[in-house]
C-alpha cells in the first residue's frame, strides 16, 4: 500500500532516470517512459486504493467533482523540491489510472532547446500567427513556453496565455505575463482570446486551437494586431494547412486561405528523437516561413508545392524535417537507427547535405 510520500519518492526516482512520464495503473508495477521506451520500476504493484488516494490528495473538491462527472481530469501540481507536473487522471476498469508528465524544473531558452534562429527571430514580430505543430509528446508546449520566455526577457510588452492546464509558470521580466487556465480563469479558449484582445495584450499564447471557434478567435486576434502563438496536432506544414481549411465549411475555404496568407508568420512542425546513449531527446523541426512565395502557394491552393519551396529557401531560415534530422545525425546527437525511423522520405541520404 502506497502513501503520498511513496508516490513523491517514485516521482523523484523518475526525475533521476530522466523520465518524461510515469504510468500508474492498478494491478501493475509503476512504469516510466525514458527516451521513448516504457520501463518498469522497482516499486511495488499499485492497487486501486493507491491511485484513488493519490487523486484525493492532489485534487480539490471542485476538481474531484469534475473527475466524477467526466471520468477524466488533467491538472498541474508543483510538489516541493520536485518541480512542475501535469497529472492526467482517468477511469478504467472501475479504478483510476494516472499519467504524470514531468515538466522541466527550469524552462530552457529556445537556443538550449535547439529551436532554430529563424523561429526565435519571430519573437520580435508585433503581430501575426506562429503555429507550433506535432504529435503528442513532441514538445509543442515546451517550445511555445520557451518562446514566451524569450519574449518576456527581451520585450517590454503585455503577454496573456490561455492554457489547459497551465504547465509552466512565467516570471515577470521585461514583460508582464498573465496566465489564464481554462475552467478556472476563463470558460473556454475562445472566451480567453477575445477577452485578451480587450485587455491590452501584445502577445497571446493559446495552448491549443483545434476547433473552428477557437481558431477563428486566433485569426481575429492576429488580424487585430497581436502576435499569437498556438499549436495544432498535425505533422507538417501541408497537413497543418489542410487541417485548418478542413475545419470550416467549403464555402469559407477561400476566405480562410486569404486570412492565413496574410496573417501566418510560420509553421514549426516538430518531433523529439532519442539522443545517443539515451541522453535526452533531441528536437527535429520543419520550419516553414510564410514569405510572399509561400503566401501565393496558399492562396493558389498549391500547398503540395510547399516542401519544394522549403528546400529552396534555406537561406531565409526554412528547414525541411529531413535536413533537421540529418543535422542531428551528422552532429552525433542521434543514432542512424533513430534517424532512419523518423524519416518520412526514405530516399533521403543521411550523412550529406541535400
């Protein structure tokens, strides 16, 4: 039988093992994810009453009510000397299972994360839209948070974030930062964005914009003269634009293309690849900068030509995913096996510049 202290010791163990996630499932030994692999720990088997105890320990009464109603809740917690965590609690087989995401104790600067300079430079833009895309556990929220940290340390401005949940806590630096959590400070992403527009925000960060109402609010904010950073669960620039257009009725597609071509600054599509000898994950990115030529491709519905234009635009900071992965490989940061497993273009030749 676990105590709350036992679970804290488990989390400390996971931190020391450089794990990204902890899985607590009734009837199983706790498992941790290290460099993409799920590994069992030397801790004892978790019982249904153990996960229930942990949930009761970290949730307030309102959160317990949400869990009982929806059978799922995601909350951030910050145990002393352990750091920031995102805890997902959900029902399965009439018991609680828990996934704990271990967030970085100290949020790294964009340069430390390996974010390209062409993306970092966009932090100076006064208005427009930056999309950070990728699958689950691709590091999207960390990238966005790092860009906000960069803006806060270099610009005298007002930043408002709308998040679900709040993952990283920002300090006021040159900028003032207000962080709003959906369900606590605002009712929805859409409401949070429209309220930020009226609250003298210069920069608005939205943790996710996967539905038409939220994305329309994002476009409105960018059109109104705000720099907006948000994320989508898409793989690359083509799928991102297709997803956005597909959110709306066919009769609105031309209008959405016009808005995107005018407002989009960049699409950053990313994934995390295990480093050599299991030493940290390495960031691989595709960077699409929305220059005039790219805007024309969007307007003319020639988005299938985007990869070709990215390859031809290295001089202005565009990067293909293949080249990014190759750079990690030739720098000795990832293995050949890892590089090949993440390449979508199997004809790409590793070890040379394309």
